[in-house]
C-alpha cells in the first residue's frame, strides 16, 4: 500500500492553486512495527508541512509589503539575509530581504527597512516563550 500526502495552497488573490507533495509512505503487511507512523516519519511529515506553510506565509507577506505605501512603487532590494525564528517544532531559517525606503517618504529617517525583522522582533514564537517560562 502507498499513502501520499499533499498540501493544497490556495492564495485567494487570483493566483492559481498549488498542490505540493509532502510525504509518501509505503506499507506491506500489517505488523506491530508497521501500524501507523514511526517517530521519524511523523517528524518528517511535520517538518515538511511547517516548511511549506511558513514559506507561503513569508512569501505572501513580502509580496504584500514590498511596495511603497504612498506612491505604490516597488521598493528596491538592498540585500538579503536570513533570520532564525524559533518555534515549538524547531528553528526556521527565514529569508529576510532588506529594502531601500522610497524617496517619497520624507518622514522616514531610515534609508532601508527589513520586512521580517519588523514583525518578528522576538525571534521566537509566543508558544515557545510560554513553555520556556513555565
């Protein structure tokens, strides 16, 4: 028997739905050690789901915020680095673009901005912080 697990990503903004494979498991005859998922299989499944989920969230956020709020021009890329965000399920390495601020934004004294650093200043999830303090 073969079991395939896929994730369906529906952006809901007019872009096409994407179907991505997450995991595939094979089982032969039923035995005590072949019933259900092994620990390694469950970790792999969770890791793959988390990776796809986070990638899509980050991509959607960056696409939404890479334009100027005032003139709606696309901001130029200054550079790219990675930030580490810690969750209950492990560390995530997120691609974090640095963008030049727009010339029309006279109130902003910064010459560049880092999209993910602004919304993820703590670098760890609230659930992880809760369990660590408990």
